[in-house]
C-alpha cells in the first residue's frame, strides 16, 4: 500500500460586484454567490462538486468552495497533477488551473 496524502483545496469565488470601487457604478445584478456551483477536476477528471459558503455572513458576494483530495503517491516522495476549477450556476468564470505537488 502506498502513502496517502490528504489536501484541502480551497477556491475563493467573488461576484463581480465585489470588485466595484467607489468610483464605479454599482452592479444592478449583484447576487448571492452561494448560487454558484463549483466543480473541481484533477487532470481533467471530475473530483466533485462543492457548494459555496460565505466568508462573511453579511457579504453575499464573496465565498469559498472546498474539496478534500486524497492522493495515493505510492512509494514516491511526491507526485504532480493539475487541479482545474470551473464555476457554473448563475455565475460563469474562466477555468482556473493550479499545479499541485503533494508530498509526504
């Protein structure tokens, strides 16, 4: 049996209205970021779907989504792979990608 490494992957999700400054007009379509659906992929394969929780209960424009990833790294000291995050639901976002290197 190989070594199992557990990693929590967090991704912050923000409504575009959260980026509006005092100099911009307000976003008439600001929504509740908890309506977003966040999917996590490892090397193109779906790991799971996560709901979005608010960072601050009084701010419905900023939240986080998380998934716990367990990786069997066998007898190696580390492995590498790419995590992709896709946001759907009432929100859309470009796919975010990160390379991870779990190690013991």
